[in-house]
C-alpha cells in the first residue's frame, strides 16, 4: 500500500520546484506589504498613541476620532476606497501596492495606537511626577524617561499585531495584487492540486510571520535588559531545579 504522507510531500516539493518563480514573486509582494505596511502602522500607532495622552483636549479628540474610524470600518472597504475611489476623486494613477501598504498601515496603526497608549499609561505615576519635578520639557520627558519603559511594555502587543498584519496582507488579493495568495490561487486554477497549493501557502505565511515575531521578541528582550528587567521564566526554572535537587552534601569524607 503506498505511503500517502510521502506521496503528498512529493507533490508539494515538485509543485514548488516547478512553480518557484510565481511563488517567489508572490512572496516578494507579501513581504513588501508586511515590511512597509508594518513600518507605516508603527509610525501611525506612535503618533496617535502620543496624541491620545496629550494635555490638549482637541488633540486627544482628533486622535480618538481617527482611531475609532479605522477600527470601526472594514479593512476591505478601506482598501477598496483607496484603490477605486481615490484615483477617480483626485485624478492620480492606480498604484495597487502603495494602496495596500497605506490601507494596512492605517488600519493596524489604529489598533497599535491603543497598545502605545496603554503602555505609556502603564508607566508608574512616580516616573511622570519625577520628570515634572525636574522641569523636563515634554519631548525630553517622553524620550529619556517614559518611552524606554513603555517600549518594553508595548512590544508584546505590537508583536501580536505584526503577526496579524502579515496574515492580513492576503486582502491584496481582492484588488488583483499578485501577492502570495493570488499566486497560489492562480496555480490552483491552472490545475495544480488544491491541497498542495494551499499547503504551500500555509507554510510560507507561517514562516514569514514566525520571522517577524522572532525579530520583535529579540527587540523585547533587548529592551528588558536595558531596563534591568530579569527574565522571570528563566529564574523560575532555576528555582525549581534547586528545589528538586537532593538535600545535603555529597559523599562523606
């Protein structure tokens, strides 16, 4: 009886070998959407997050309206609006990759602003009071004291949003952008096995998300080390090992 798992693996490998060029092109578009969309989302998140804690009510109000608008409307509709409405309204050409990056950046940036705001507010009140007592300017206060502490707190949340953004790049398929999802679906239409092509897509999306997540985890650990935050999980393992070690000394003299 044939080994079904070996046959399936052979089908996947042969499909990749025969169609590596379109798959590579699709992966490149997905990476561009992820990298540039993630960068824009970070900038938007920081600006809106800082605006949300401004001492000026009008700035906080504008920030809240923008955040709620992009969180409360569909990412697909936002993408369609950018791709199909703005070229007609403003008379510029259709730049699908740019529209995809902007849609992802604005949508996930709005969600990220809440991570930034919550992390800034999580910095102990004593730290804020100290900066006030030292008569620091607002920029110096944020840059030198508050931001380094909030940065370590916000990275886990930003990591989660980045993984979601990588998966969200698949919406580019709706406007005909030849990303990874588009290319795998084209291969399916050409007669390649459905199980095979979507298995390849699963693996590639997973590897891309894993790479971004690993990078942000490294940044998180670096930020914690700079603040002198101890790795509690590692210490817990050491404590358990000590607790389970045999009591008393070694062999008698």
